[in-house]
């Protein structure tokens, strides 16, 4: 098992921020829409899982792969998105930093918000932790916001999440993924274009179906 990169500082969240439920597991979202040093978007997502597991993170379940429309106003190729249920002892802040490190390894560089990228990894829910939310709204500008500040508004996050955690409720709003998908504008926000009959970890998928 690899040790954390040197620039990842271990900072534990106060215990009072952590709510019980969902077995102490963490939900992450992954996405890619450009070829990078690790290959096609499909190859990149799978390589990302391999890299994450080297740091002692255990994958419990992975979603199907979804082709989704880009989020935001920038013209770009469709994304491949997935979600995974993981178990880890790494605290939230170092885990975010680790994901940024892996994104950089996959070729991600600074660019416009919601622009194309070879890899994006986000924590959707870290062990039911609520951090930097006030009056049921995220406190923007903080380096750690849990649950994710925008996940409840994004179909490309919520639909894959349904595959791995159908009984999950948002820690702040208490809503399920289907309930949030019915909110005005959510289903069209990073809309699902196609559900691919292939799970995130399976190796047998045809790259011709996944690399466009």
C-alpha cells in the first residue's frame, strides 16, 4: 500500500460533524471526457480506481458507466461518468488532496470551470459528514464542503449514485437521489444521454463504445 503523497496533510474533522448512517462509507463521483496519458475516458476511469486503491482505499461497489452531456456553457465532448462506494480510513481533507494528486497524474491541468478534463474525482458524501453548510446551503469558498456543494443539482452524479446506493439520502436535505432528480432543472443538468451496459470495474467492455 502506498503512503499518501507528501503534499497531503492529515487533518481530521471534528467528530461532532460526522453523522451516523450508511455504514461509514464514502460515495465518490468520477468523470472524464478527453483522452489523457492514461488513455481513453473509459481507460482513465478504471486506471483512477487502480491508483486510488493503492492508498488503502477499498472499493465496495461501482456503478454502470453513463455518457452524459457536458455541464455548463462550454462546447465540449460528452462525458463518461460513474460513481463508486468506497471504504477508507483517510480523513476527508487528505482524501480530497489525494484525489487532486491523482487527477494531476491523469493529465488534468488548470482550466476553465466546467471545462474538458481527462479526470475529475469528487467526494459526494464522506461518511455522512456535514461540513461548511449553513442554513441548508453550502458555504462557498471553503476548501472542504461536505456533502459536495453541487451534487444534489447534477444528474450526472445522481443517476450513477442510484446504482450503488439506492437507499442513500442527502445528509443535509434528507432527499433520495430520485427525489432530487425530480427537482426543476436537475435532470437536464449534465443530462444522462446513455447508460452503458458496463460497470466501472469490468474489463470486457469494448473501448470503441466508450472512447468517443
